[in-house]
C-alpha cells in the first residue's frame, strides 16, 4: 500500500522544513509519550510497571529482527554502531597479510575497530575508491580477491547516499568464504534488507536516525555461527543459570547461548526501551518498502531540481533512494547551513556534499522551500 505524508505524527512547527534525518530523526510523538512513561518509572522505580522491561527488550529484538528476517535470538541490544562493530571485530580473525575491505571515506565507526584488528594481526586496511559515476558496487567487487579477509561495508555512502548494492557483494563473499559485516545505520528501517539475499555475519544499526529511536540505542544482528563468541562486556544479565542476587552474590552461570550474550551493560533502560518499542512497531506497520517508496519520489524531484541548477549528485541507478548529496564545482559557502536554517530549512554538509535526507514528515512543498532558500542564498 502506498504511504502518505505523516507529518501529523511528529512535532514539527508549521513552516519548518527538516531535511536532516540522516543526522538525527525527530521522534514520533507516540514515542515521546512512551518516554514520558519511562521517565515515570525512573522517577518512581518502585512502581509495578518496571516489571514490563524484560518484555519490552524482547519486543525490540523481535521487531528489529523482523526487519531483517531474523529471530529475537539473533539480536543484541547495543549502545551504538561503534559498539557493535567493535563486537564484530573482537569475534572475527584476520590472518597476517590479509586486508579488511572498506570504502574510501567510510564512516569512522566502521573503520577504527578494523584498523586496530589489522594492526594486531599483521594485516591491513584496503580502502576502495569510488568508481566512475558513483559506482561503489563495481569498485568493491573488483577489489574483492584472495587477499581480503573481512568485508565491512554500509548499504550506501553516508555523505551522499551513493548505493552499495550488498546482494552481489554478499554472494561473492559467500563464494570466497569471507565474513561480511554491515553498518546499516543509514538504511535499515527505510530500505529493505533481508538476510536471504544478504547473508551477513553481523549487521549493526544505531537507532537515532532512520529507526526513529532515542540516542544511545542500537541493535546488532549476530549470525548463529558467531553466537558462541565473546562479548565486549561480561555481566550478570548476559548469563543463564547464574545464582540469584537476592540470595547470593550472583556470580556464576554460563553465557547465554545466543546473541543476547552480546548485549551492552544496562541494556534494560527504563526510559529508552518503551520509546524503541513504539518506534519499531510504527516502522514495522508502515514497512520499509512503503517508506522507501514515498521517499524515493521526493529524492528524485530533489535530484532533478539540483541538476537544473548545475549541481551533481549520484544518478538514479547509483543512489540508495531515500537521501542524496549534492555537489558543485566550487565549494559550498561555509555558513550555508546556518543561512538555510534562517529560512527554516535544515540540512547537513558531509565531506563536501550538501546532504538532504527527508522522511515521512516531508512533502513536495518542503522540496520547493529548500530550493527557494538555496536560490536566494546562492544568488
């Protein structure tokens, strides 16, 4: 079913155009209300509703897993993308002389842990430069050879939305027996991603962007073959058969036999959990397919208007579809973001690109408002 504009479900003032979801999404008003209920639990931790936390955690695992075709057993609750990537790096091996393959100018959270692993293992980092006409996929496939020990990629480049088609890359990784780690922060929840076609070893996503979740919340898919690995943290909640803390020290037991062992400490946030449940339930109801279908139409119009003005951007076949980065021959004015904000238009600049990232609270009038403001400031 086609989806319509959902601005009424968010708290956006009239006349404000927010095109910066790739940096930080506003939360749903329903999630804000859920957070208020969570705050009440923190304010009064003796109330009975605190007992709802374990079920909320399981519901989050179920919903996140459902976006991928995974089960709740396959999902860990983590702080951030960097936490999940560090967990993956701690549970994969790199032989001396092998490389971790990443994109040139890839988001740092999916680079630093691999640099550390390479340094410790006597390996290296292979930075894949972008191919002609924003072709990342072809460039990655060309770079994949027997010298690659791990592939760690996003679904698109975070600066401009240029597509990294993970399906043929995953196929080649399986053929060569190379682990695939995916940073899906800029795509999951808004672009379909399924384990049947992208059988990754780990998939990590921070929640505060396209998943509409609060800060300091993220999720990690762990393939069953890695679920006996070692988590970054060791705590009581990551164990089964541990003695009760009510009658003893709590020390003992075994690590949980699934992805739950990789949970961050204090994953059972009284405030964050109900907000995440509300957000993930809404995304599941809308479906990533429908969300993406709505946003592609806006982004296509943005690209058309940009090209009319002589700007360049990833072409339609080479962009992920739900956000886009614009370039021009000369550098953008350094204060342009602030000047656009004075018009009530909010965007971001990333690595030389004017990044425009809409969501379901945007419509065609917002696109017009963006270019009226741009024209006024660049005149």
